[in-house]
C-alpha cells in the first residue's frame, strides 16, 4: 500500500504499511519530504480506509 504526493516542486511515493516510509523522491527537498511524511503519518488511517474502499471494487 502506498501513496503518491505531487507538487510543483516534485513528486514522492510513500509506503503506508507496515510503517510510513519514503519509497521514491523526484525533486522534493529534505524539509518538504519530512513535512509530507508527518502529514501522511497523521492521516495514515484515512489513507488506508480510502485505499481499501477504492481497491475493493
């Protein structure tokens, strides 16, 4: 399970399970990645619910 994050500065992919972890980064700064990881960690349960709903179709 993973999530993609995009902005005008670049893109990143984070694994969601078993723990939130950066998988790929294209152009985002270390600071931006740290901030994004905190957001993803804070919304992990929401992401998992949405993932399961989307892929259970």
